[in-house]
C-alpha cells in the first residue's frame, strides 16, 4: 500500500540535483548541446516559456539566476562557480585568484554545487507544488487516497503514459466501484508523470456516484460531447481563448494547443455509449504528442490503437488488507483485528470490489458480519439495492436477451470453457458468440485461460448480484 500525493510527486533526490547541476555547468560554453541536464525540471520549462532559446541558453539563464541567489549568503562559493564555469578558468587559476590551494578550491567547488543544488531543489519543489495546486483548483481532481493491490496496474499504465511514442490513447476499464478513478488519480501523483507533460487537464463525465455512507446520487451534468469537451479543455489549458469563438474555431485552437507540445488529458467515467463512440475519433485527431487517459466501464480492446488495461478485483489477501485498513481509518478496532477467517468470508460474498468492501466495513459498525453479508446476498436494504444499481443497472439493460441469459447462467459455469458455457445456457452458438464480446466489453465477464482454450469468469460480487438482485430486473420477474 502506498500513499500517492503531491509530496511524493515533487521529491527529487539531492544527489541527482548535484550531478545534473555539475553537468549543466560544464556545458556553459558548449555550442550546441543536444539536451540539457536540467530539462526535466519545471524550472527549466518555465525559463523556456519566459524567454525562447536553445537548451544551452535556457540552462545558462537558469544557472545564472541561481548563482545570483546563492551569492546573497555564500559570496565566495558563487564567485568560485562564476570564475570556474562562466569564465572558463582552470582550477589552479581560480585558486590563485581566490588565494587558496587548488585542493581547497576543489573542496569549495563541491560545497558550492551542494549549496546550489539545495537552492534549486527548494525552488523546484515550490514551483511544482504551485503547479499542482493550480491543477487541483481548476479541475475536479479527487483527493489522494490510499491504494492497495494496484502496483502492477500503476506500473503498466504509467509506462504507457510516459513513453514519448504510442500509445496516445490509454484506457483503464473495469466494473463499477473497482477503483478506476482512484488509479487514474494516483497515476497523476506518481513521480515523473508531471515531468512528461506541459500541463494536465482532468474532465469528469460522471453522471452518478455512490458513497457508502449516503448511497446513490445523480449528478446534474450533460452527456459529454465534443463541443463540451473542447470548452472544458480550453478553460483548463488555454485561458487566452475567447469564449465568443464558434465551436469549430475552438476545436482548431484546441488542436493547435495539443499538437504543439505534450499535454495529458484525463477523461474520467466515460461511461455511456454516446460518450466514447462520439469522442474517440476526435481524441485520435487531438492526440500526438499529447496523450489521453480514459476511465470507463466499457472495454476499448476492440480498438487497435488504444492501450487498454482491465482493472481486476482485489485478491483475497489484498481484500483483507483493504478491510483492515478501512476499519482502522474508521476507528473500528474489532473489525481491523478480526480473525483472517472472518474477513475471508467477506471476500467469498463481495469479492475484491473496493467500493462494496467499504460499504461492508461501514455497515459492520452497526450490524453483525453475518447480517451484513446476508443483506448483500439477499439484496436487502436501500443502500445495498443502490449499490447494485450503481454498478450493474446500466450494463444489464444494455445487454441483449441472449447476453442477459448467458450472464445469469455464469454462476453455474464459473471458470468454464466455451463448450461448458454453451451447455449451461443452451444458447444457439451464434447467439452465444455475439453475446460474449458484449459481456466482455461491459466489464461483466473476464476472459482467461490460454490461446488454445479460453475460460470465462465473473467477479464474486457479480455472482452474488446474479443469484439475487438480477432476477428482479428480468422482464419475467
């Protein structure tokens, strides 16, 4: 488990600052350096925006300003750096002019670079912190949270986002409540992500949300469309664009902005078919070098130019870790210290859906564990009914009858092959073949096994839902 926040994001080791500054000082008189050792700093980017120039010119302006600041409290060290690197004097000449031995001059140079590194590091952290606070202020970025069992997804999606080449569109898909938004939020707070982009925008397409303490709530917002997206992105990234421009002119301005430098755009909860089918062609046109990170319940694996990661439910071990952590945070000592066997019984009913697990922990503050699990199994109670509605209602009603029938039969064919699923559902092979991709697309069915034989599974919470609540939603119910 790791806490991913802005403090981690701005943490760059002092040793790296010292090494980079020394290398940058050595390039002071280099005619055409290919890159700057300080190019990864936000200070470098801002210096380039304030005044154009090549890598050496921007680096030298940044160093000159830093040495001037150093001189306020460390005049001798600043003078030594100027003579040695800006004036290009040999060290024995510098030592003679400063009336010290050459060995002492080298020691003093090392001290000067350490002091300069501390100064620049403090400035860099301040600039990045200011930049991050601005991002949080202008967007709907969620607060940081503790994550469990997501190290592998974080690494895979992070590598896709930071690569300076395709994929330009990256998608995190999965069942409702599985943690897609939390993962995307954590990615932005990882070291190195912010460094790869000029700026970041966060747009939410969420139409409803579920909070374990209060239940289901609808968000009065229009479906995200191309024109709306352009307005939101220009508001966050291009503040100088006139709101009086036509939609076509705004799209031109947005395209120019995202094409001239790499930006990262996060579109969270892209849930409806209208959303992603209408927006994907536009996102492809806007991407490169900018990148888009999407979170959705609809798998985009059918699109060859989209990197897709399906977020799995938590393992039994991670489920127990999350339950204990959530209980500790709520002050429920009896739950956090419960025997492992009792907590495993929760996984057998709920599986590893973080949202459902948090609901269970909250209800155990009032009800016994057997009563909470029985309520979930019987879909008893307003909050539990709303949980199932939040996670499954939209997907269930987007399924054709054959898809609903196949899903209803999955508890009898869990981890089964196609032949077993066909025998259990008694569906026509053509109907079943059409239903399976739709079930996978809606994150209701997971595909495993091997290339020689695929096997199909559902989340444990989905199984609990199918055995009770889904029957009420069928036309015959």
